C-alpha cells in the first residue's frame, strides 16, 4: 500500500509539472515575440505603399517603368556624329541644302557693263542700236551674218524675224524691240564661266534667286515685268520672262521667251 501511494504521488507531481510547462509555453506564444513582429510590420508597409501611390512602382526596391524606359533609351540612342545622326557640314547646315544654295549663287552678276569682254560688249551695242531704231529688220544681219545663227524663240518658224513679230503685241515687232532694250539696260549674269559654254545673259535676274533680290532690284525687275508676273515668278523662285544671251566670242546666242 505504501508503495502504491508513492507511485500515485509521483504521477500527480509529474502531471502538475507537464501542465505548468504547457501553460508557460501557451503564455509565451500569446504574449511573446511573434505577435509584436506582426504588429511592427503593418505600420512600416503602410507609409511605403502611400509613398509609391500613383506611380507604376508598387513594390519597394524594384525599379519603376520610367527608369527602365530611360535606361533603354540611353542604351540605343546614337552618339553625336554616329551613323544615325543627320549629316551636316562644319557649320551645321544640311549638306544637301548647302549644295543647292551654291548652285543658285554660282552666276556672276556684272553691273558695270564697261567691264564686259570686248566681243560681248560690241554685240550688245549692236543689238541696242538695232532695237532702238524701231525697225526689226535691223536685227537680220546680226542673226544671219554669223557662223552659228542664234536660236530665236526655239526657232518656231523658218524666218527668225517673223518669229519675233509673232511674239510681239504689234505687227511691226516694235514691242519685242522695246523688251530687248529693257533687258539689255540691266546688268548681265555670267553663266558657265571658264567653259566653252560661257554665256552673258540679260537680264541678270536669270542668274539670281528672286527671294534674294533687294528692294531696288525688285523695282528694276518691275520695269520689265508686271507685278502679277512677278508674283507668279516668286512661286517658283526664278525669273522666267524673256532673256537674251551672248557668247564669250561675241556671237548672239539666243533670244528666249519664258520657261
């Protein structure tokens, strides 16, 4: 009996000890470090989420889409002067535009007619005298008495004098003579200088871009054409009325109408 009582007491003590340990662990779980950890996490996440609100970035520590796009652009953007950059000359102008400008300004404008080559000056004086006479037949020796007759209005008829009369507003051809005098009263444009085709062309407007004309030059042009004609020319940028050419050796080379 005594031994049985001791065993029973021992069992009770062990049971009490187990229950005490279980209670302590339960208390630790309910009031220990796990719960505070959860409580500390929520207050930290809320401000971070608010900070990134309205942006494409929703997770702290990840790069935004804008940053990624900027990085991509930096990786593919051509370097200055690279093959994808527009070609320019040293002044930054487009080479293609620079070439066009050079071609338009290639003609030499001669205003002082006393500086013309002697053969050119002599033929101009003969043409002025013939036109000022009012008799269009005075032009015939200057057309037929040369090794290579000039091209008159694209040689629209066999008789160049008749061709000139057809382009005149009167049957005697005096209007075309007046036009010739107006042309020859201006400066000349020297075209194809230094080549076998070198030609001195009147009026000098044939060698200039109309947008480059100064106000006095525009007035000079309006002595030859009407304001309506000038407006039409400005649409293309070039003079396209009558013009007369003399070659370097003093031959009358052509008399042409508009383009």
